[in-house]
C-alpha cells in the first residue's frame, strides 16, 4: 500500500519526507447509505446538475466490511500524523468516502466551497455512480465471471467464452474506473492536509484545484453511469404512433415526432426519417426515425410509453378542450458484436407499398417504398424515404432486423420489459407523461413526477431533464436496497 | 421488329444537337473502349452528344442569401400542396406527399451546406442574411419546380439523375428513366451468378440499355471478370449510357454499342451466357393515355411495343435462341399478366419450342407478373 501512495503521489510528497503508514481499509458499500429524495428535481434545464439532492443520510453506522470481490482489497490510505485539524482523519482508520458523506459537510458552490465541500460533493457523486452501476450486483457478477473464466473448458465454446470475457472486461473496466476515482479523492485529501501542515500554500492551492477538477469530472461520470446498460451506446429507431381521435391526435403525433427530431439534433445525433404515414388532414398517423449517435438508445429508451396532450384543439371549430394520445417506441440498433436474429429469406414477403396501376413503363414515380413482412411473427417494416427501391428495401430490412432483435431480447429478458417493448405491445394504458396546454401550462412525467411549467421548451426538444430524471429514478428502483 | 417512327428519330437527334465534345476531350463518351476493340460498325454521329451534368454534380457557383432560398422553399411548398385541389377531376394527378419529398431531394441536390438550414429554418437563430452556395441559380430553381408541377416534367429529368439500386444514374430527355421494378432483373442475375459461377465467365448483353442501368447493375454483380455489352438504337441513350459507365469506371467491363437489338452483336452469335432486356412493351393504343410524366416527356421509342406491345419481345425471343450459348440465361421485362403469358406460350409453341427450358414468370413487388425468365437448351 505504501508503494501505491508513493507511486501515485507527486514527487513533492516524497521530498517532504513524511513517514507514511497505511491502513488497509475496505471501501464501503455505499449503496446502502444514502437516501435520495426523488422529488427534488429542479425544473431548471441545467444538465450537469440534474437535480440530485441528497437529503437524509440514513445509515450513519459505516460498515467497514470486506469487499465482495476477491483479491483486490481496495485500500484507502491515511497517514498516522498527529493532526488536530481534522478529527476523523486523525485516526488510523482514516477517512473514507462513506465517512465523508456521514460527516454531512455542507456542499457549497464550486467557487466558494472549501476542500470539505468539494470532497463531500465528490463522495456523493461516487455513491451515485455506484448505485447507478448497481455496484453490489456488479461485484457479484464479476466474481461469477472470474470463476467462469478460470474454468479450463471455457474455450470449448468460443462464442460463449467470447461473450463471458467481453462482459468481464467491460465490468472490470467500470469497477476499476470507480475505484481509481475513489482513490484519487482520498489521496488528494491526504495531500491537502499535508500541505496545510507544512504550510505549503502552493501545494495546497494546487490540490484544491485538483479537487475542483474532480468535482466537475464526477458530474460527467454520474451521467455516464446512467447509461451503463448493454445496449445503451447503440443508435436507435424512434417510432411514434397516433392514438384514436383523427386529426387532433395525428397532429399531436407529429408534434411528438418533431420534439424528438429537435431533441436529437440538439444532442448532435443525426436523424433520418425512415417511414412516415401522414394523416388525412394534418399530422401523422405513424412515423419512424433513425437516430444515429453514441448513446442514442440509452437516452431515448426513457421515452417509451404513451404521451398525453390536453389542449384546445385548433381543429375543433367549437374550441373545445381535447385529450389525445401518442405512443412512442424505441428500438436499439444492435452493434456488430451482438448476436442478432437470423432471418430466412423464405420467411419474408416483400410488397410494393403503394401499388396499383399497371406499373412498369406505364408509371413514372419517385415513390419506391416497400413493405417487408416477416411471416412467422407478422412483424412488418416499411421505408419510403430513400430514393431507390433497393435502398428502401435495405432500410426496411434494417428496421425489421432491429424489431426482431428486440422481440428476441424481450423474450430473453422479461425483467427489463419496460425498455424493450415494441410499438405493438405498448398498452395505451401505459401513460408516462402529460402535456397540458390548457387551462394551465405544464408538462409532467407520471413516473418521476418531474415537471416543467413551460411546455413550449419541452416540445422544442428540451427533454433531457425528463430523460435523466427517469433514468436515475429507474436505476434507484432496480436497486433492491432502495 | 420494332417500328421506328422517323419523326421520333428526328426528335431525338434534334434534342441531341449539342456542342461538339471535341472541345473538351476529357468528357468524350468512353463507349468505344476495351473488349473486342474494333469489330462492330460504330456510327460516329453519337460522338457529338454530350450528356447533361446532373444537378448534384454541378459546381456550386451560386451564392444566394438564405432568406431568398427560404422564400423559394415556401413558394415551392405551397405549389406542391396546392396540386390536389387544382386537379381533382382528373385521374392522372400529382400527389403532394410525394412532391414534398421530391422537393426535399431537390434541395439536397442543389445545396452544398446541410439541407437542414432550409428544411428546419425554425430552429436556426439566423436571420437569413447568411449566404448559401447553390448548384443552380435561384431563377433556375423556380423554373425547375414550375416545370415539375406545371409541365409534369419527371423529377428525374429535373435533377438529371435517378437513384436506382445503389447507383445514381444520369438521365435526360431522350432516355427512359429506369423503373424500380427493373431493379429486380439485377437481383435475379445476382442470385443466379452467386449460385453458379459459370455465368460469370462469359459475355452478357443488355439490349435497349437506355441509361445503362441494367448493364451497370449486372457488371457490378458479375465482379471483376464480368463482360457486358449494352446496345441501344438511340444516340442519346448511347451517349448517356456511356457516360454512366464511365462514371462508375466500368469501361473495362461494359461496352456500349449503337444499333437495333442484335444488329451490333453479329460477332457474338451463340456466345452469350446471359441476355437481359427491358424492351418497349406498352401497346400502341395505350400510349396516348399514359401518365403525363411518361407520355409527354419520356421517349416513345423506349415505350411503344406495337399493337400488342409484344413486337420487340417476340424479336428478343428469337434473338435469344440464336445468341445464347447452351445453358445461357435470359430475363425480359413485360407489361404484366397477359403479356408475360403470351411470351411463355409463344416460346413453348412456336418454332422456338425446343429452344428453352425452365421458362418462368416472375412477379414484381406489386404482385404483377412482370418478368419472363428461362435458359437456352
């Protein structure tokens, strides 16, 4: 452990010639110690601080247990310096992330906070990250995977072996990332206290700056941890389907689709319309867009469900208030590494989308849309926005492939059903959000109670508040200890 | 034998009266290269035709303020939306949904910047002062869109290209715009040559190639050893097909020959391994009632198949028996149900009855019996 400290510390540390002794402390199971008050999402759109507010600390008795995974007893290090400055650090047990939180140091603004404030903020982030990664489950899983990897007959089945070692690699990476971050925090604190003792103001301000940097990075890491599920990094399709109610609801479906298009563009995802069935008078009956970019699926999956609009319909001459619905489905486009459903050509029926007339040389049209039907499942896909039939067919095939992949995933992991529903399966009862334009103005998410009083900004694509609050709350829900 | 109306020939020649390309030798159509270097007679007149450059390949030399482009876009959208009301009592109408999509493509083809600056103006905090670079002047864009809607000029002629399979083919008046159905001919050939490498070894022919679509599609699925000869009677088609072949750098695989059906292939009797064609097959009586885009703008030479529409098809059947080597494959596009059956019946009963095997009728994606295929015995 000593070597660890010296290696990771600046040379200054050694020059100071302080005698260092260490205690090996386990990191603390953090997921049990914080209660998140979920109602505290602020309605400000500021992304980087999306409203986590740690109210109560429920577990003041820190547990200094051993870690669940074997062999890597994580060590935090403290010095056995007689230091009256900080009582907690004075002990050989040292300061841990958990203790920092237990200390309930006030978290002040980045600019005015002292080191404790920074440390507390970072420690909180670490706990958030661990919860989002489902830390305990992750460690158990890692143990299982390691055991699996050690089996001598593992490579008899290379596909399985590849899958196991990929997952092991990915989880190890996540685990190490958090551990390193945690260690860095504690080392900075060590360093800072040292600097204070030595009256080394240069070192002190340097370390303080390092803490502030960490505090900023920790917010990004929180966000990353929200999107740590398997398919989160994928691109995706977003589908919107109008509910019953004719033109008003078709218009609503078009508004919802527009909301996603602008949201995606703001996030620098590229958007292409794959399929669009326009309403008779206005709006759309149904549409599919392809959203290309890293983590498009991870974010967009939070939007799955039924969206409800209340307003005075511009299509009603009687100026009455209408309620309409639009269903949203999100389908990940799996990467090359994933196992995809194999489609037999003989299971497909390909049809010209708008047939009729003699066709061939008789007809000149730029419309070459096709519909592909997967006969065994009845799943269909259509594309009409490409300029050749060949490309329309290829795009429709890609949609069909993703739908079948999703069906298969849903079958395999019924647990995560809320993320893997396809449009046909969404029950119209599964309402997730209400948009009220009259008699008052508000958008409210029924799952998280997150609400915004400016519907226009939401309809213009300012959705991140809703998405992030849902993602974090759903991860809380998944955690058995919350 | 297909009937050639002298007047039609004249028209296509007139429309082809463009500056000689000798002034820009780099653009000379490459149709007379490679393969069998000299044999067939090659009329020199088509050398005088320079194919038009499609919009999307033109130099973006027209800087225009964004607000002016938005104004044009609004106007064009309104015009597209108004077509249905204005033509309600006719059967042959424009569809505003399709027109809006075409407008989007027209913008994609004419602007260098991201087309979203035009299509999604509401999200742009710009006041429109900024200049964008266009490949056509704004006046021309007004004119092109008016031609599309008022003159019913096919969209593909408006932008000078047709997206077909994974290709972008130059097209212009005088050349039939390849149809989506015809893509399936290439699919069938692809399936065949994937199944049986033998079909990659020898020469294929695409008769009445028009823009060169099928020939290029087949050359690409044949791979590097492929050889395709594309023929057409129309000098414009010859020039355009040659240009398209050159754009895909397939001069080494495709030879374009001018002449009627098998005439330019006299040196290849009994040697072809595959024969494909989308010949004119519309019965003459149907020509006056064609959709405006087709009837008013596309070359009748490529559409009119005689009284039954089968003149060229019957001619092709006989040619196939003469030109294909044993085991060789053919696929012809037809007018549909009645005609495809006529062709198959003809091949099974006439003096051709012992020439072919595995005669099949294949339908297109609309379920119409569009193609006749078979093998030379």
